[in-house]
């Protein structure tokens, strides 16, 4: 083998090594981009799911608020009715006391 063939073999080896390194770098970059795109897609899907769940929670909270307002109104109405009933009962007891004082106890014999 001559000196020219040896140089050519070295150059081919270096060229093949450089091509392999370049291909490795290119494929690595492409793989990173693909992984990033997949990660971005997964993140977007997760965010969409979270948004849907948060909207559901907001709707449930609105329903709970409406139910609480309804219960408060019912409670207020019940308290007002109790006050009216207590006043009526107090007036009835006063009338009963007045009637009992005015009438004489009649003893019913068997």
C-alpha cells in the first residue's frame, strides 16, 4: 500500500465518522422536537381537562349558592311563622286566663 491509499482510507474513515456524528445530531434534534411536540400536546390535553373540571366545579358552586339562598328564605319564613304562632298562643293564653278568672269553677258531680 502506498502513502496515497493510506491517506484515502483515513479520509474515508474520518468522513464516515463525521457523517455518523452529523446524522446522530440531526436525528437527536428531530427526536427532541418530536418529544417536545408530544409533550406540548399532552400538556394542552391536560389543561383542557382541568378547565372542564374547573367549569364543572363553578357550576356546582353556583347551584349550591342558589340552594343556600333558597334555604335561607325558607328558614326566614319559618322563623316569621313561629313568631306569629307564639304571639297567637300568648294571646290565647291571656284570653283563657281571663275567662278562668271570670267564671267560677263548677264541680260536676257524677
